[in-house]
C-alpha cells in the first residue's frame, strides 16, 4: 500500500514557473497583448453595464447584438471582436475612451495599457496589458 504524502512532501516536489505577467502570454498566444487589451476592455464594459443597472438584454440591444453573444463576450469569449468594436461598446454605454501615445522608457518593451479613471475618486487605476504599472 502506498503511503500518503504530507503537504510538505507534496510542496517540496512542486515546480514553480515565473509567468510573463499575462495569462495569454503564458498560454503561448502570439497576439497576447491584444488579447489582454480586449480582456481589460471587456471588464470595463461589464462594469459600465452594472453601473447603469442594465440587464444583458438591454445592453445587447444598445450594442445591436444578441443577449447570448453579450453573455459570451462578458464570459471572456471575445476573439470575434476587435479592440475598436469593444471601444465602440464602451462609447455606447456613455464611457469616454482616450488613447494616449507616448515614448517608452529604454529599459522595457513597448506596451498597451487600459486604465479606468473614476470621476468620483479622481484616481487612475492601471489595467496594464503586461501587468506592469505605467511609467
């Protein structure tokens, strides 16, 4: 009969791999930065729908898509949507979307970040495509 291993024994055999800061990069997707950007935009769409107290059916009508398609989108299945279309959905929900282009520091690769700016708290919350805070 096989002896049961203790938690410490199991833990000692555990291998840890440091990720890229993006689940999409860790999955090996070529377009991981775009996927991360879309993911962050979908999160903001969900927040805006809740803030306006809309049902999925009402929001879907605003977007001119079916409720099942909106449900899939909000569940993370957004491959068929462009960044531009997701931005359009945010605009339809009364959200401004600003795109800022700036030079990057020399010590890192260029990136795309999505930020949530709250008028109530006057704070900017970074939702970076790579999990880094903005510089």
